[in-house]
């Protein structure tokens, strides 16, 4: 049975009107099924809110005489604390759509952004803007390693010099001082993919000094996913900070069925003291930029030059097509039957479409099938993630759960 969820958005407290006898509560949520988030069994309860905070939780009906400015009948509904989305990708959306209606409609009241290595450049300025503009949610951000690296090194495919590393550390420290909760990495993306484990450890140590965590879109979500988890755990161990694995999944067909092993690895690390958590989609589709389909070495010239080369240099274009096709075949998508780009009669035409669409001014995204969260749930260390980018998760997560 599908649970209907009512989330109390406590930040929007009603104003008590001036009356001779002020009601005891601003909001009384009556007769709901309370799931309090503290691992206690669900139960029927009334919840009263005053000044934006929960003032009382009581047996159904027992608060009805106390009076409230607004009474909400939650019979047949679930009353729960607002959900936290640890992977929202809503950095700029938060400014554009401060009502955050998709999140609020799903019961999300706190989002964490700056995911997968990409954040705003200036955390302090961004938080200041949100503060003055207002936003319907609680908002937190990570500092993106990719953002920091490209500010210092552009798309250089090499280790940083000592000086460059020092500058990156300084930017990370500045973001942490401004209130970032940790650092995210996107190790399939340019430039994150060019970073060694040592570079990530060095920067994570700065994050650790500020009490932050390391959140990672890992280097590989297919045949090397276990090694990728081990890398994240190593970073956590060496830099002494908690690790969060973003959108855990097995992306490519040859590795499908590997979730059991993936979860066992994480659970044994936890037993051995690692502070590691993760999040996951509740859909098999995911979304990202098209350029991740190309060999990352070829992307080091920068997206703009890469795209110019794709259109202007035929042998380069052919080489990229070949690489793309063989990569897709290796990942079990050789027949391209999953592709939704177009109903192309042959694979080459689809690849052409991909190559042509991969322009810097393109907002195209790619959906890939993946193994769906089968073995990790329910586990205390995993959370469902919602995301505000072009994905069904941005509106459908709660109802799908
Ligand atoms: Zn990601």
C-alpha cells in the first residue's frame, strides 16, 4: 500500500492573530500517523507547533481543547519530520526557485547541494544571497573539488604543483569557513577525474580540520566500483573524516548483480570503524552531461576546444566515435537499445546524434540504466536521494517510495 505522506514544513509557522486569548499553538496536526524518525514504531498522535517548533506530541484528541490558530486534519496521512536530501544539485535552482516547490511537495525540508565535485565558486557570497532572498528550505552546501581544481588548474590533466595544491587548500578552507559541510568530488568528470587519491587526501585533511565530510561521486560505478569504494574509504581513513558515497549504484550491465558485494564491503568497513554512509536513487535511470561518454584524456583540452575539434577534425571525430562505441559495448549497451535519443535505425546514427549534441551550449543529458538499490535497503547507512536536476527523482521520489 502506498503511504500518503504529509510533511510538516515547520519553517513556515503561521502568525497568531491578535486576540484576547492567544491560542496555545500555531498549528495543531490532528490524528495523523506519526513516524518520528527516531526508530520508534509508527503511532497515531497529535502534533502541536508553536513558534516554528514542535511544542507537543500527544495522544490523538488530547490536545484538541488546547486551541490552535490552524488545525490540520491528518487522518489517514503520515506525519513525519521533513526529509533531508543529501544530494540535491540545486545550487542555482535555489536562487531561481526559492519556493522549491518540487522538494516541498515531496516533504523535503533540508537539501544539501554542491554535489559531485561541482559547487558555487564563492560559498560565502552564495549563502549570503540565499539568506537575503529567502528560501523555503533549510539549505546546506559542500565545496566542489572540481570547482576548486578548475579555479586553480583549469582542465590540466596532471598532479598539482606544490603551489597549486596550496591554493586549492586555501579555497577549500575558505569555503569551509563560510559554512560548507564538506567537500564533494566528481571523479568521472573533468577535472576531478585527473586527481590522484593523494591529492584528494591532502584536500580532505583541510576539510577534516573544519569538521567536514568527504562526499564522492566515485571514479567508477561499473566493473571497478569496489575499487572506487575502497578509494573513498582510504581517503576517509587517511584524512580522518566521514565518507559519504553519492548515488550508489551499479551502472553497467556486466556488473549488474554486484550490489550484494558492494553493500557487504561498506558494511564490513562500518564494522571496522569507518564512518561511511551513502545515498541512492529510487529509479533505475540517472542523468548526467554527455561528455562523460568520451575518453577523459581527450577532454583535457577543455569542453569548448573539444567540441570544436569534434566538428572540425574528422579523424578526431571518428576516433571519438570509435571510443564511444567500444566503451558502450564493453558496458553492455552495444546494441544501444536503451538509447532514447531518437529511434535511430542503426547505432552509428545514434552515436552521430550523441557526438553532434555534445556541444558546450547543449543542455543534453544522458540516461543510463542501472541496477536498482536491491540489497542495501533497508540499511541504517543509506538514504534516498531526490535531486533537482533533469531526473524523475526531482518530483517522484516520495510517491515511488
Ligand atoms: Zn554524481
